[in-house]
C-alpha cells in the first residue's frame, strides 16, 4: 500500500477538532500549511467580503498548485459535527469547481458534506452513502468469516 500512495500528497482536515465557529480562513490555513505553501496564499480576512475572499484564496491556491509535481488529495471530514460559518459552503463550492476545471489532477474528498455542489461538479462527483452497521450485517460478516 505504501508504494500505491507514494505518488499522492494528502491534506487531512478534521473539522471536528477545530474549536468554535469554523470560517473559510481556518480551512484555507490548514490546506496551505499542510501543503507547505507560502502563507501569502491565504488573503487577509479583514480586507474582503466572504465571497470575494473565497474567490481570491482559490485564485492564489490555483496559481500555487498549477505546477505541482504530484497530485494533492484534500480530504475534509467532520462537516456534520462542526459549527460552520455559512461562507464555508461557498468555499467548498468554489474549491470543488476549481478542481473540476483547472486543477484536474488534484482531488477534493468531502466526508459527511450535507450540501449539494454545482450541477457541473455533481455530474462528475462520486457519492457514497454509508449506513450504520446493523446486527444482521454483523451476523452475515462473522458467518462468512467462520465459513471461510
């Protein structure tokens, strides 16, 4: 497995571990620091409205990743357990659109993301809905293990 992951770089963000209300800047700072990018990729929050800030950040990130040697997988988990500002959804939608159009070798994985994305992104997105493991699932699993 180590060999299979050698050509990928991961950014892992667990929103549940971030205290308080999560703003787009918190996610952006985590992405930039884990990618070891220059901190100037994250614009100053006081200068712009949220929508303009998200657009500016994605412009800077796109420029920084345009010539990346290897693909990045940005994995964000914990949407259903975190207190998010409304602007976070706008950041996710802008980021997913960039990855679809201009950063095609990179991937965005959203775990427990409840919102829908733009129709263009939804058309190419892979969604997997996981359900709770039931008692019947456990019986079947251990029955198969015993059988084998």
